[in-house]
């Protein structure tokens, strides 16, 4: 579900797998590898889920932060 009530986006497991693999390959082309740290800053959506799964497939440690945090709070979470 998206932030607005009544808005939702549905994906199948196959679509999520394809999106996860594409995103994982993009991350690898950008130099992300096993053991790297990745911070995901996105609203709740299928692409954010695919990003988390892509990091897991690569073996990269990931943290998720959302837009509701102040700049200082975001910086603290990213440093952690």
C-alpha cells in the first residue's frame, strides 16, 4: 500500500523477482558487492522491497530510512 489510503500497487512474485534481479544487477554495475553497506531512502513501494531483496541477494548490508526523519536524524541513521 502507498501512503494515501486506497492507493495500492499489486505485483506478482514473478514481477518482484524480475525487478529484484534487475535492481541487483544495477547495484553490482555500480560497484556494490558482498559486505558493502547500502542505505535505501524510498517511500514504501514495490521498488523499495525489491531494493531490500536485491541487497540481500548480493550480500550487502542494507538499512531503510523514510522521508519522515529530519536531516540530522537521517544523517545519524546513515552513519550508524
